[in-house]
C-alpha cells in the first residue's frame, strides 16, 4: 500500500513581514535567472509575497495550503507579459521554502 505524502509544516511565523520580504527577494532572483529579467517579475514577486504574508498572519503554516492559496489568488493576475503562470510561481515559492527548511525538493527528505 502506498504511503500518503507527509504534509510539511512551517514553523510558526515570528515576523511575517520579514518572511514576506525574504520570499519576495528570493522569488524575484529566481524569476530573473530562470528566463530573462522582466519588469513584470517585480510585480509578480511582490504579489506572491503579499499573499504569503497574509496567509502567515492568518496562522497558516501548512506548505500545501500556502501553495494552493498562491495558485488560487495568482489566477487573477495578468501573466500575459510574463513567461510564467500561477502554477510556476506557486511551485517556485514551494521550492524556495523547502530549501530554506533544508528539505530536498526532489525527494522530500
């Protein structure tokens, strides 16, 4: 029988604004290096950071729930001037958070 994937819980947030700024900076760096730097990348990173901060301030610590919130809310964003979409952004946020926790994003360990 297959084992369900364990949920990943972030430590409770002590400073959501600082976490959001860290996420914005690192996501922007990822966006700019993955393809080419674009002005819209700053807006995308800012928006994803805002969603993340709000979720953390509301007490959300589950990584899966954070990712779903980012996908859901970024669907309203106009990605027509970008190489990216809401799923790429949410996955990048997940990868950045996993790296910050020392979790191998490839194999979940």
